[in-house]
């Protein structure tokens, strides 16, 4: 699928009531999956692992990058508005980029069955998921999120203290580098297991209702 065609097809999805309602439901599910105190996330050592990203990945798979980028806005702003720290629009940048990355790599994912597609096709699907999730973790979580926190969120003098004691990269890795490394294989298993199931269920529901 050519990149321009992908964006055009994704934008065209916005004309569908099914797309809008399904996206709204998935955004709500994603917000719930990230909520503290609920059994949809768990504490591992000193960091918390959440699974709200699966909702954005599903939207990206079904409706493409344009819809996923738009969905990322309420997915980020609603919990932020409900939180104690309030809304910080800088964090919209990595969230929208997550929708873009997932959309580019996952739109049309699992359009055939894993078995019917053959071993080579199945391997390509694994690579699509792995590269998409790895890119999201490195670019959005590790680089952008940490840069935003370092530049605009730290209390006065803290950034200078971090640089005097070490480097930005050491601080960033200590903050969420280990978390991302630990979570990556978990995410791979979940995405490769759940996305084809969700896709097949959605396609069957669409055919049934049409």
C-alpha cells in the first residue's frame, strides 16, 4: 500500500459512523486500561506496566494513521485533564506520533489468516509489529517523553543537577529505559496474539451487519 494511498484511505474512514463509534469505544477502553488502581496494569519492580497502547494500535490497524492520530488526542487529553498535574500539550506530540507509527505499520495488518498467509507472510507480520512497537518505544517513550520532561517538567535547578551528576541519557535510561526493555517482549506477545483476533472479529461483525 503506497503511503499517500494509505493516508487517503485512512482519512476516508472518518466518513463512516462505524469508524467513529468504534474509535470512540476503543479510546475509552484505552483510557481505562491506563487508569491506576485497576487490574489492567501491574507494578513490576519500580515501574508500572500498562496496556492502553493496545487501543491505539487497534484503531491504527482497523482505520489507519489519520484516524489513529486523531484518536490519540482525546486518549491523551482526557486522562490528563482528570489528573492532578493537568493538561500539558507538549505530550500530545509523542502520542500523536504513536498513532502515526502504528497506523503506517499496522493498517491492514492480518488481512489474511496467519495460517492461510503462510510462514513467510506470518514472519513479515511479526516484523511489522516488532518494528512498530520498537520505534514507538525508542522515539516516543524514551526520546520525546524524556526530552519533554527534562526541558519543561522538572523543578527549577533539577536539570542542571542531573547534568552535573551525569548525562541526560543516563537519567533517561534510569527513568524508563529498563521498563521499555522489560515490556517489549510482553507487548510483542500481546499484540501478535490479540490483533489478529480483534481484526477477524471486527471483519466478521462488519460482514454480518452488511
